[in-house]
C-alpha cells in the first residue's frame, strides 16, 4: 500500500485490489482467527454453550442434548448499486438476496437479516417504499425475517439516493461445517454453476447506458437458499461460493488459490472448459462491444459448487429441476496440474489463464 | 406520509420523524413479531434447538442440558458522522461502540461484529487505516471480534469520505430476557444515567464550527458492555436503553410511551428532576448560544437504566466505581401520574413536558 495512497474504484471491485485492502488493512487491524478464514460469512460457535461460561469440559456440539450440533454464520454486505432500479430487481432485492446468498453458500440456513439505510435528503418516499416493499417480499419468499434496522439521512449531494447495508445470521449444521472450510476439496471434483453468467452486470450496464437489447437482459438477483437446500438434502458438496463482483472468473481464481493450511501453497489447479459455461448471446454481444469479459461480469444469483465426481450428475439434475437452476452446467474440474492457476480451454481451441479481476470493470454494480 | 413525500433530514434524527418512518414503512413491509418489539436489538431464539428441526415438544431453553438458556440479540447501525475525526473518537470507534451498546442495553453480552465500509474514491488510505486501527482497538478492549466485513467504493462526490455500517450479535441469558421486554418496569422505579449528557453532540458541533472551548469537550463514545456487566452481575435492572440520537429526552419519551401490550395505552409517566441531570458547563453554554437543548443532544456512551427503588443506591455505587460511570446520577422516577408523559421539574422551579425530538437538531451526528 505504499503507492497510490488513496482509495480507488478498484478497491471496491471484489478483485485483486479488494483482496489487497482486506489483507493489508482489515485482517491486520481486526486480526482474529474467524476473519482470517476469509469465507463468505464469519462462522462462530453457537453462543450459550455452558463451557463458555463455566469453564466445563469441552464437548462436541453434536453431543449436546436438545440442540442440533452446529455453528452460526454471520455476514454483511453494503449495496451501492447505480441505478437503484434496474431490470430484474432493485437495490432492496439485491441487498436481501446478496446477504442470504453469502450465508447460504457456507452451507448454513439463513434465518434473520438486519438492514441499515443511508438515505439522501430529497429521496422520494415512494421510491423508498418500492425498495422496502420488495425487500419484504424477497425476504418472506426466502423464509428469512428482517428483525433489526437503522436509518440515517445525509444532506443532498452527500450520498447517491440510497445505500443499504444488510447483515444476516444463519444456522450451520455440524454436518456441513466442511463446506466453508473447503477442506474436502479433492482432485477430480467437478465444478458446477447454476446457469447463465454475467446477466446482472449487463442488466446494470444496459440500464445505465440506455442500451436496447433484442431480448431484454434481466439481473439474475435471487435468493439461492432454496436451491442450495435442495442440493444439500441429498448430495455431498465440498465447497460453494457465490459469484458476485469479479464474476465467475474471480471465484475460480479464489478456489485455485485455496490451500490446505494458511501457510501452505495452493493445493489444486482448476480447469474450465469455456464452451460449457452458460452465457446469454445478448451478454456475449454487449461484452464484445464494450470490451468486457462475461466471465468477470457480476452475478447476483449464481453459485459455484465443487462436488465429488460421483455426485456431479445427481447435483446437476437437482439444480436443473429448480427454477433458479434450469440452465446449470458442469463447467470444470479440480486438477493436480498447475496448482494455484485457473486454466480455461477456449472455444477456439486455445488455453488461457484466468486471474482475479485486476482493476474495476464496472463500478457500483452491487 | 401523505405530505412531504420526500426524505428530509429529520427522518434520520432518531426522533419523531424517524419513528414515523419506522412505523409507516419498515414495520409495515418487514412485518414480523421480533421487529414489532422495536428494541435496541432484534432478539431471536438460539438457533439449532432440535424442535425447530424435528418438530419435537417445545422445552424451556433453560432446561436444555449443555446450553445456558438464552437468546441471541442482533443489531445494526449505519454511521455517517461528519467530521469523521472528532475530539474523543472517529467514525470507526463510534461504529464499534454504538453497536456494542445497542446489544449491551438489551442485557446481552456482545460477542461478534460485522463492519461494511462505503468509501469515497480518493479517500486517503492513511485516514482509512487510522479508522480501522481504532476499530480494532476498541473492539479488542470491549472483548468483541469483528468477523465479517465488506468494502464498496463509490465515485468521488457520490458519498462523503466514509460511511460504516456495523452489525453485531450477542448472547442474552434467559435470566435477563425481561430487560428488552421492559415488562418488569414498575411505578416507583428509579431512573439512572451514567454521567454527563450531550458531550458527543457538542464535540461534533465544536469540531464542525471550529469552536474554541475553555476546556475541550470530548465525545463520550465508549463501549458500555463492561459497565453494564458490572451492574447486572449483582443487581436487578428492569430496563435499559442507550441515549444516542435524540438525546436523553427522546429515550425518556420512549420509556413513557411503553405500554404493557401492543394494543394498550402507556402504563407509566416519567418524572425527571433537571437539577440532577449531569451536564457539563461548556455543553450548557454552547447549547445556549446555538439555541439547543442538552437533553436532546446526542450521546454515544450513555445508558439510561430503570431499576427497582431498593436497588438504586447499589446500582449507582457500582456505576460510579466504573471509569465510564464516575458521574452517574439518579435523575428520575417512574410514576403513575400522567401516563405517556415525561415531566421535567426545571431548575427554576417550573415544569415542562419532554417529548421526542420533533425535527433535526444536528444532522450526521453519528
């Protein structure tokens, strides 16, 4: 952090600069074991276990009579998307589904959300009501309750219409505790995504630039907890992450960088076949015009699952049966070649490495 | 909400307009029992109880072997204070202590926080680091861990330097579950505050207006969980609330409006003796010059406790022994006269009603 000693847009991209900021600043000063794991949520033990208070002998959580063994997943995201209304959603539906998804991809069942609003003086109340109404609907449909909130107002020109920060808690059953750890990922595991990538980014770009599409591109913003629950109820999942800012490519790059322990080197490589990755024609076309790569475009309703090879077809079939997974596809494999790298076999027969997003593709995408 | 169909600064004051917005918008659309209680935190049962999953016979939480009976308190606040650095703290220390306090005043022990940052492009990284460093220090001193976070960056001019939203979870032991409910408040209960009120508001105002004080007024921003734990470990508390935006007067007005059930009318009045309320001379002086009332000035380290009359001296003594309570005072009584009203006996021998803050005294105070 010696150079460019100011915040740049790229620090919020979810890509390399964000990772650097997290490592150099937040992990350094907030220093604790849970944060160091850098999952989609912080995972902590169920509070109230007697030994915490009485110094009793530590017992396995699953031994505890009357309680399902497990932990709590806790996550937060700030939403600053511009425009606040876009095809397929608004900043409110995004704020609910984003945090529901961050909890769900740990394997936890999301239960409760908080919502804090920063409002610009002059914001029309009917716009705020449309946002809040949609948040209520999306939360109810996902089976979560918004139980805490806050409202601040800043003078006109000191923020941009409305920013929303949601936080959420979920219950992570003991039998899924390996999912946020990622410690069961093995060579040969299959990588599955639940449908078309890049739609959210293009929906925002289209609205911002007033583009007209041959068929409209809608944001994929959606709560994935139902789809994930369907998969977990009958199948084995080794790891999940939702592909938001930074797109599918950034999640794959994070996966390839995962190591068996904090100090050790990356254990796996990732091989992905470009021809299998679902991308809408309109998204591909707009990306070509603007010089973007769909694999780095933001999604708000896409989960990347890593599953054992013998589970892949079963998981794919469950996902395809869910309304949010009709276009799911197996897109790649965990390999022992080129640990730390994502190798993409391109549709024209070449190969290229995918790394994290380096700069900022589209600011304020979420 | 038929008139003034735009957000005004007063909607963020913590006073009457904020209450109206919460009732007309958030409660309506997020509609759930926990939110309706409108406490400082949302309180929910410990997740993972078997009956939740297996439909078993409901059992008292305190019966459960291996677990201390209790609930989880969950709270959030957005911080937009201007300036971001001020005498006695910065936006980061405020964001940590504010959420720690919102959890603590329910009687819960705060455990974990999340922190979401909205940064303006161009913010000097050393300013951000100073803020984050202070957050780490304040959290460590309070015994809480920041385990989840997010960073968004908006273009220059689209927010004001930095906004921080924290959320937090704490463990509420079963034996304190009456505190957020307030259902043990009785006529004759004493009202105690842990020291000088209005300091935070005046510290911000002073910094904003470049005022010079005879002796500097520092923000009282501090984590109150230690002081509260000291009181709860040996004394009976019927209710607590921290006096932040809207000041002491707004908390007293909320207390007087509390009813025995959602549909019933207010059960109590509150009588307060102005001469007993600790106010720094400098704060009183600046308020006179600017036409403010210290009782409506924001605090960030003040708790208002309602305790049984036979506990009042004991609680006062414990509070006075704590570094954050040296100037604690008994300031009033819960009465059966004028239910719903706060009556202030003034220092000049008169009486006046205190209601919630009606407009906005100082925007962006926290």
